[in-house]
C-alpha cells in the first residue's frame, strides 16, 4: 500500500469517525455504531503506524513497501 493509498484510507476513516461521533452526540447512535467507532479508531491507529513505518524505512534508505500493518494489540499498546 502506497503512502497515497494509506492517506486515502485515513481520510475515509476520519469521515466515518466524524459521522459516528455526530450520531453519538445527537443520541442516535446504536450499539453497532459504537462498536464500529471502536473499530474505526483501531484502523486509524494502524494506518498512522503504517505511515510511520514507511517513513522510517524510507529515511534509512530502505524500501517503504516493506512496512506491514501491525495487529491491533501491538498498535493499541503503544504509549503516547
């Protein structure tokens, strides 16, 4: 997945996240919406992690295509 593709995925996920937050704020959110919001947050973290990996590989003169999507447990376990 190229940087452009990752950015496109992020944009789509952010739009969905905003829609889900709007439903939550207006009191229209369902349990399925809340579960989807949790999944979207994890997917966003995975996308941002993938971009960081790609940049790191590129900075070291390596092929950024060697970056891989990490599992949710790894990405969600990072300290901020």
